[in-house]
């Protein structure tokens, strides 16, 4: 059992018996919220990767990757000697090195804000660092389909909405070329070969007939390996939105927690860490 965006949207509507327009317009938000809840509560090794960067001498900050969720480890290389930089609370760093002008090889780091890590002491050289971290995977809601044309695809603009003239099904353009465009997966219908698409470019209507349309086949790790956890989490969000029956919401919450717990147990069984290399946040001794 696995889900694409199309089949998961349909499953949510089937379980809730709701196909009202406003509800359908929020389906992707329910799915995204469920994904966020899973990945923020369970450290899955499938969502772990490395990023190499260089520190800047006399700069106490290091940029976070855009998809960063949490750290596994941060390693610094001084010549041929690698060392782990330990993750602490920002207050610990300020206590350890009150003066940011104090430089040396960094021993500690902390999440400073959404975009940056804070280092202590401030680097005295352009050290190479490797961040091993848990990242936010691409959402199932980012799935796309391709619409092919004989020509004229570049007449559309990225970000504009294209609509099937006959049915009103629509989607947002993501990329363009002369012979094709990719769009979000349509929410209010389907696209088919031979459909005529209406778009508006600088006030001028553009009508093109498709020569082929791809099918939504994209799956993610969660939709393939934890489909019911993703579904039940989405249903919890849906029932909150609908102000639905509390008994059903509680039932889906229970099923979500049970599935997430099994997933977490599996993830923890595969982990082989120690507190040194993991660099868990700690507070200074008093």
C-alpha cells in the first residue's frame, strides 16, 4: 500500500465523506501538517545527509542548510585532524566565550536563529566543516505532472494558473518549455490528452491543446513506507478543520500515535550513536 498525492487526497475525502470545495482546497495543508508532525517527532535515518562548508575567519556564524531540521553531528577539520564540535544551548556559548572577539578553533555550536548557527570561540581560520543533519524531505504536496504541446508552452508563465476549458480543472505552472509545462497536480479534476488549456499572459488569453499528459505517480518515503501514519495524521487535521466528531478524531489520533510509535521504535532500533558524536544540547554545570 502506498499513496500518490492524488490517491491520498481521495482517501481523505472518502474517509471524511467530504468533497466540499473549501475542504478540498485545504487537503494539501492537511497532508503537509501530517508530514511535519511525523518528521519533527521521529529522527529517521532516511532523512539524514551531509553538507560540507567552510567557516569564515572572525565570523562567529555558520549558515544553516535551507532544509535543516536537527543536527546529528558537526565535524571540523584542522589540517588532517578532524574534531567534533559539540552542540550546546546559545546561553552556554555566551557564558563560555562572553567576548565574540575571542578567536580559536570552535569547540561548541548552537542554533542561533532560523538561518544560522553560532560558534564558540569565533573561528580564527577558514576551517572546513561537515554537518551531518536531519533534513526536511520534499513534501508529497510538491508533486507535479507534465503537459505536452506541439509548441507554444513557453507562452505560459511560471506561477500562472492554467485551466481546462471544458471542465474547469486547473493547476499552477511550475516550469515551462516550448513543448511542455509542468504543473501542480490538479485538485478540482483531472487533465487528459486533447484537453484545451486556457491561461492568461499579460492580459492575453492563451489556448493550447495538449498532445499528452503524464499521470501523477510520485511517491515519497513516507507515503510509501508509512502510508497509514500519513493518512491518519491527515485525517486528524481534516477533522480539526471540519470541527468534526470528537470520537472519530480521537480514533484517528490513536491510530496515528500507534503507527508513529512503531515507526519511532524501528528508527531507534537502527540507530547506533553515542552522546559525543551526536552532540546533544546540554546546559552548563552550575
